[in-house]
C-alpha cells in the first residue's frame, strides 16, 4: 500500500491494484508466501480514505465501476498461500480489518491497532467483526469496535492479534524470514491447511456480503455522511441528531 501521504488509506483504485497484485502472486508458482505492508513508517493502513469520501461521496473512480473491498477481503482469505501482514505503523479501521484477515501478523514495536468505524460513520459487520471475535474473543472484539480505542503492539500480541513484535527497523527482515521459512514447506499441504482453517468461518462470507450492501446504503444516509464530513472538517460528529430509528 503506497499512499503514505494519506497514511496508506485506500481508494477504490488502491483496492483494485491490490487485487491485481494478489492475483499475480497467486498465479506465480515461484511465490510461496505474500507479505502485505504499507509504505513509510507511520502507517500500515488506516482504512478507506474518509477525506475522499467526504469530497466525492465515494472512494473514487475504478476500472470496474465498483468499490471492491469485499472481493479483496475474500481474496486474502482464499488465496492458497500464506499472507503475512507486516504492520509498520497504524493499523486502524479498514486497515485493521486487512491485517486481521491475513494469516499471521508481524508488528513493529511502534505499531498501533484499533477500530475507527463508529467514529466516522462506518462499520464492518462481516469478517472485520465476526472473524475478529474468533481471533480475540467476543468481549474484546466488542470493546475494539464499540469504544474505538488504540492498542500498542505488545497489547495486540497479548490479545492474540499479533504473532510477533520486533523493533521497527527489523520488521521487513523478520517478515521475510517468516516468508522464507514457510516457503520451505509443502505448498500443497499449506493450501489444504489454509482451506481447512477457513472452512470453519466461511459462512461469514454471507455476513460480509450483507454488511457491504448495508454499508453502501448507510454511507448515503445523513448519519453516514455526517461521519465523513466531521472527519474532513476536524470536528466532533453529531450523529444523534441524524438518527431516525432504533
């Protein structure tokens, strides 16, 4: 992810480019593992570009005409090769969802993790919440989403969000060590193992589809637009006055 000027927040175009990169890695038989990371030293990814959303009402133009974040989520899960998240800074919002979906996470000691969706009028009621609960447990997952707190790398490791924490200047080398290590294993065995692990939570894909449809509708509502506008204007959002039902 190479938008350090926006803390590697993704637009529709960013998502399309990531899908192409993952598919190319899947097709290349010389690739045995994939490392996902962000440019710079401040952020892994801070999710969807809320400034873009506030400016244009969407995440920008794409070749397909669609914002394909749901397809990217499924691709990270379904690609039959281990995906290693190398979290070099902030993993917040949709960026937090991306690292959770990766098979393992290696974090710099400067990394921070957390959700922001309810603060900016967004949510992920699919893999980003349901699968997260499998990773850290229901109580902690609800804390992460409802309170939108941030956690340092060691706290993330304690709750099971992170596999290893290393000094920031060693992150990329450590991620490559994990990639080289797993590359020595049988790729067929790894493929079947990944599919076996995924089978237990594949039903969550249905939740993800429904959540993406709901999110598309919600972001067009006054409450959803208020979150993006408040973020862009650097003010506290006034969600309550836009709520029409419970």
